[in-house]
C-alpha cells in the first residue's frame, strides 16, 4: 500500500508490520480498520508482553514471597511507573489501575460524591459527554439531591465556553468534561475550562479516553484533578484503564470497593486500609493488562506522540477534503483543532445502512449514537457514521474508503 503523505518523517509501512490483524481480509477484501475510536488494534510488542507474562511469570501479586510472585509484582508496579511518566504525574501513587475510563469515572463519582456532594450542589458536564461521563453523575445527583448543569455545544460542535463560565457558581462542586469528543473529534480547550474552574477552587475531571491515543497529555501542566483513560483505546488490552487523581484526593477518598489487597489490618471490629492507589484496587487486579498497557505506552513513546499526532492530523485533513467532494455528505464538528475522528451523514441515508455497505467492502466504521445520545439530540439526528483513524492507517486506505462510500451512496440514492 502506498502512503501519499509526503511531509511526515514517519514510516507507516514499518509500523503496520507491527499489527498482525491489519493483514486480515473481511468479506474477501483487505481490512480497512477505521473504528479505532471504539478500540484500537494491538501491536506484536503488546501481544508478546502479555504472552511472556503468561509463559514465564504468571503469579498473583503483592502477597507472595516466591520468585514468580515478586517478578509479577515488580512488573505490575513498573507499569504504574510507566503510566506515571507517560502522564507526567508528580507521584506514582497518583496512578490507580481500573477496568477502564468508565470505572475510573464511577470511582470518582462514588468517592467524591460520598464525601463532598449534598442536596443543592451542582456538577457541570457538557452536552458532548459520552454516557460513561453522564450516568455516574446523574445517579449521584439523584441519590444526593444535587443538580447537573450542562455546557451547551455550538452548531459547529465546540463547547460554548462563555455559557460554561456563566454556569460556574458557589454551588458548583465538580466539573467533568471530555478532553476530546468521541463523536466529533473536537479537541476541547480544557486549559481554559480548568483555569476558570481554578479561580473558584473547583476540581476538574477530564475524560481522556479519546485524547490519550492522539496527543501528549501532561497532567501537571493541565493541572486537572482527575484524568481517566482506557488501555484498549491506546493499543493495550481491554479490561485495564487508569485513573490519575491528585495526591490530595487519593489521601482523602475512602475505598471504592473493599476486599483483599486494600488493607493494612482486619479484625471483625475494624479494618485499617493501606495508603495510596492499592486502597482502590480490591481483589486480584488485571496484572497482564497493566503489563500490556506499559508495553503499549513504551511502543508509542518510541515512535513519539508528536510524530503520531502530526501524521494523524494529515490523515484526518486528507479524508475530510475527500469526503467534502462527495455529494450529500455532511460532516459534524468540522473544526480546525480535532483528533483523528470524522463523523458524517449522507443525505437522509440511515448511518447503519452506510456502515453495512462499507463493511461489505472491507471498511470497518462505527455507526449510531456512539454513546452520545444528548449530542445526537442537539444535532437532531439519530446517529452518524464515524471514521476514526490511527497512525497505522494510510491515505491509500482513505482512498479505498472514499470509493466504497461512493458506491454506497449510489446504491442508497
Ligand atoms: N469516554 C469516552 C470519550 C469514550 O469515547 C469512551 C469509549 O468509547 C468511554 C468514555 C468509555 O470507555 P470504556 O468503555 O473503555 O470504559
């Protein structure tokens, strides 16, 4: 496959060779995988790290004196350090392993809510949140008699920050917004959001599920209180994710779930919990997931996230220009600052029909509401077709996608 992007010092064929699944055929056509926003494919480096763990080290962690257990413990804790460095967190104890973004957000809603939310308090979200960053807050508000406030989205798919600032008040207890929209790819000005919140001393949670694969994230520079992401969207396995929480919250929060691994001492009268992230990692954790996540982050850092971002930016602009030339295509969130995601519809065709016709031609895209029903209501549509790219995608694949879409459009008109 030829890559026609000239300006980037990036060998896409070399990285493609690291992803065995890209050689798969779907419906007798070479796979074109443009569903990276849902989950990304895994490189051999990640698959091998997990296999090595099972072939050579499988053992439970933290409580064993034997060699395998100590090796597994070391690698699990090294993975935590790898995440800390990746996010530039001040302290390794600010990194909590979870099952993914959804669990990270639930953990904060539960622990923060228990300590700090009472009747009449307000929590600010935005109209473009994934359901995973709506439901935990909605449940919390219902339980406590608190109120959800929603930052509106403008017609071109950006957050209306003027309206956001008007929502801030003495009642606001927390702001939870997405760093990058999963449907639109729009990159939110989270620095401005955080700066306005800090003036009132309000903590901010960022849902980083769609940002983390595409850009350098520095939690100290952002000065956010919480940052959440999922391993599987950043080339690591499913079932592992991260909650970054500033040390003061790690200290203040009580355990989210309780059980083995979280305690210093237990009697039937009283339990004393450990300090730090283990307080939130009850039971045997996803050891191979953490090891796979560290392998994925090391792999990405070898390529360089800036290189990845520049290349993906070229891909998204190349695809956007091609899409705009097709009749009846409407793109949502066509703004300058966006990650490698494009959402669109074709005339009145249902997104499922477009997606099915693309799949017949080997092109995997996502269709529907993308767990963004309030955003769909804002645009008054049932859903979109979403093409989301990774650094292993090529302009050739975009050309295949565009000609497959042209065929689909002819069939649907
Ligand atoms: N937040 C955003 C912005 C997402 O895109 C997703 C998944 O698509 C999630 C949260 C939930 O992630 P997970 O299902 O990995 O917990």
